[in-house]
C-alpha cells in the first residue's frame, strides 16, 4: 500500500506515470557542487535526460522506466508493489510533487 498522505491509493494503482521516469529537484540555493551536477546533465548527449528550470530551481528528468513497471489489460502495475519497494516509491507523491495526476492536497 502507498504510504503517502497526498494520494488516493485506489486511483494510483494502474497509472504508472511516476514509474516511467524519475525526477530530481535542485534549488537555485543549492551548493555549487550540486548545481554543477545540473550543468553536467545538460551536457550529456541523450534524449533520456532533460533539465527543466523554473523560478525556484531545476528539475532533472530521467526518462528511464523502472524495471518493475509492467503492463496488463488494465494498464500498468508494479511487480514489487506488495513486496519490498524503495521508501521513495512507498511515500510518493510528496507535498511538493507536481507531476502526479492523482495527488490530493
């Protein structure tokens, strides 16, 4: 079961959007070392990584699906959903998440 207080778990089960890519946020206030990572990602010659900037910082999107994301007749599902998933997955979405279509406030 999803442990996030910002999601209706019954609507979450077959979307798969959060597992099709992964994002890391960087604030404009982050250290030079962290912001240099953003600059490095911009230099990579791939369509699988995109850097988006907004008023508060950067979002680095890795367009690489999770290996446990599978499909069936009903849509997407996680093959380890009821097993030991990473904490990041169990608690997604977070209060600051902007890309979840099922997030509740």
